[in-house]
């Protein structure tokens, strides 16, 4: 499927979000725990969870960003591509490209499918458009780490 769907959150329509059921409770707990420290980010994560289509984890499409799946996205402003893996906070390691789900980019990417675009506000308030280019399924990403 080579067709790229581009849906911008800023255009009034937000890209669909699909999340595996086994992560939902933990993501909600993380968001609720972050309300005092970072209320805006916690609200965004809870909002994404509230609008997400929750599916059994075994039925989560391999093309959807999830915890532990490497994702390559492009910043449409700069053309720069970056690959990161969203993880739970205790597994985060920026040097290895493992970003916490409790970061603005982690919240922005979780649940998006390949080809989706979204408006993203950086920590300094700059608005960027990001496009999800590729998602590496979890099993494949684990095999890469083991090498």
C-alpha cells in the first residue's frame, strides 16, 4: 500500500489512534501520575486514550506506533527523518533512541499509523508537521536489539 494518507490535527480532523488493550491501564496510570508535574502533557495523553480505538493487542496492526515499536517519522518543516522507539519511562534512553511515552513526541506518535501526519507543538512552542513513515513491528525490533 503505497498511498500516503495525510491527516493533520490542525485541520480540525485528527488522525485515528489505535492502542493495544494491554497498555491502556498503564498509560492511564502514567498520565494520572503526571498530572501534578506536567498537566498539559497528562491531559494530552488522557485525551488521546479517550479517543483511541482500543483493540486486543494481538490484533493491533503492525503499521501502528506502539510501545516498543520503532517508528521513523519526518519533520515536514526541515525534511529531517528520525527513528525512535516509544517506551515506558523507566526504559527511556535518549542515546539509544528509546523515548518515554511521557514526552510530547511520545504522546504525539502513540497509536498513529504509517502515513498519518499531525501538527506537533515542540517544547519551545514551535508548531511542526510530522509524518509517520515506517513502523517496525515489535518482534522485528526485538530481533534487531538482540544482535
